[in-house]
C-alpha cells in the first residue's frame, strides 16, 4: 500500500532537495515468536481454515485461526509445530486419508518472506514486522 505524506526533516547540511522522494517502512507492530505459514498453505473448509501437514506418506489436517496476514504469509494460531511441513500444492483435493509423496520442500531463511510455488513449506516461528 502506498500513501503520500509530507514531513518536515531537519537538513542542516543541505543534502536534501525539494521534490526528493524516499521509501520508508513504518513499524506498526513488532510480533515475536509467531507461527507463520505461506498463504497458499491455508484452505477454507466448512467455514474454517485448515492446513495440511505432511507426515511420512500421509497427511494430517490442522484447523488454525488466522491472526493476520503479513505480505504472503499468515500469522496463525493452532496446534502446528515449528518445522511441520505444510502442503502448499494440491491441498484443495486432499483429505486426511490421502497418500502423498513430497516432491520438494522449501525452508525459508530467517527474515525471508517468499511464496513457495510447489511442494511443502515448513511452518516457522520468527519475528514479524508489520
């Protein structure tokens, strides 16, 4: 979201000129130790949100509450554990009895916010700045 604002900034050395622009990030809230999953891991069923977790060659469904969305990840509450492999591709046709084969996993480095395109992503707990 882009918002145009005008601010007054001290400029004793004269480095700033009229009409210069800047990109800033305003920290509204800093969340720590929050469970996050990619937005493409969540699915709505029966008016509830769930994610599927890969366990060996089977899946488990876990109902979660979405606390908020930060870019392309959901901050969630639920019974997931850090490191659980959440399914991000083909989740629409899964049931708890489904047999699966994980083709690719994605483990985001700390601080990264990227969307895995296929396979499974690991749920993670990390600070989120919004």
